C-alpha cells in the first residue's frame, strides 16, 4: 500500500487561526500512543482529502482532523495527547 503524500503541520496554521487565538505550530506536543514529543509543526499532514488530517511522525497515529464547511470549522483532536502552549510573560 502506498503512503499518502504529506506536508508538515505548518499547513494547519491558517485554518486553525480561524478558531484559536494562538499559533499551535510552535506548541509542544506529546503523542497519546507512542509518547513521542516535538512541536506541532512536525506532524505529518495529508491535504489531498476533503479536509486536513495530521498524524504522529513516529507512529502515524491520527492526531487531528480539520474540515471546513461553508459555515463551520470541524476539529477532531481525539489523538492529540497533550499540547503545551507557552505563554508570553
């Protein structure tokens, strides 16, 4: 089976900025399945479907799904594990 083409999670910056007041691409993350840590921008994002699908670059666990409709943005963060956003002080 051929792996789908992917880009890094910087592709999520624009769509997520519509609903969040912080840029998640620099946030630290930990996979809920394998425990891999890194920044959100390192996730593998598949962009050739009806929405954006992000997966862990280590174990390929589905981390996030984002679909935009004419009047809504649907976000599924079911496999995200932990995301840490550092506050500017």
